[in-house]
């Protein structure tokens, strides 16, 4: 009798040991989705908190990678701007791959997915390579003054017979399309819409960053490089964002 009790205990122990390794966890991918009945949390949920510790975001659903494309620490007192971009890529992962490629030599601090996911590629005390040749007012070379936020979005779309296409040929349904006039243009064109959860997350990020660092300006890439850039474009509520965060300050226009 004791033998069979001992045998049963060993069998149960072996079963759960194997489950830990082979079933609940897939090496290289994390937890096996078949055992995750609840959807993964995203930071677009306002109940999920974010903090900044040692220049890195801390929170339940934040992914951390490190881009090799970086310029070292900011000069003391230099950081005072956030630059908003869209990725013009197929998805957030393609943008992350580009921003971590040593061949492309570009980077940004954050990538915000359409599903509310968030990836940090550089700590907030480190210069990224996202602004390129840039000027606003009397200041040039904005990499050395700014944090870069890349938002997963296809950007400007081309309309063909009532259908809408990205620059690489992907088609988007009309409920994901916004018609608007770009701040540098006079005629309306078509743009990939930003989901509300994505906009909400960008607003939360900017609020946290402005509360943590001496940020005085939130600018679009289109404003610091108007001859060559059009992001984030009219589908993103840039003026509303900075107007809400800087209520006591005038929104500066025409300084690009």
C-alpha cells in the first residue's frame, strides 16, 4: 500500500515539473498562450500605472529593448522638448527593428503600438537619433534637446477609386481613414487614423515626461523639419495635446 502511495506522489510531482517546462512556458516566446485566458494588459488602460525610475519606464506592460543607435547623455539642462512622430511602417515591430538596426542608424526613445503596447528603446537621459536635420525658431539639431516618441501609424494614404492605400500598398478600410488638411498644406488629403487608446497612451506618456523632466515644448516632426517631414499629420491631435499639458502657456505657431 505504501508503495502505491509513494508511486502516486512521484507521478504527480513529475507531471507538474514537466508542465512548468514544456506546457506553461515556451522558451524564447514566454508563456504559452493556451494557458492565458485573459488578454495581456496594455498601458492604454488608465488603471495601469507608469513610473519613471533611473530614466526608464516602469509598469506592467512595458517592453524594454536597447537600440545601439544613440548619442550618449544629454548636456546638462539641454533636454526640454518632446518630438512626436509616426512610424509609416507596417506595424510597431517593423519600426522597432528599423530603430534598432545599426545599418539604418536611427532610433527613438519610445514606440507606441496601435493596441496600446509600449516599447522603450533608450533611457530618457540618452540622446536618440530621430530628429535629423531640424530647426525650430533659432534652434537647430533637435536630437540633442529632445525625446522621440514614435507612434505606430501608416501616415498619409493615397485614395484610388474610393479605396485607401499606404505607400507600400496596404489597403485600409474607410473607418480607419481621416480626411484632413495638413498644417503645411491648403487642400485636404487622407490619413491613417490613430485609435483612441493609442492617443490616450501618448497623452499619458507626455504628461508623465513633462512632470519628470523640464519639458517646455511638444513638437511634431513636421514642425522641426517642414521641408521633408509631415508627421504626425492632421489625424493626430497635437495642438490639443500640448494645449492640455501647457494650459498656462501660449501655443507657439509659425516658429518652424
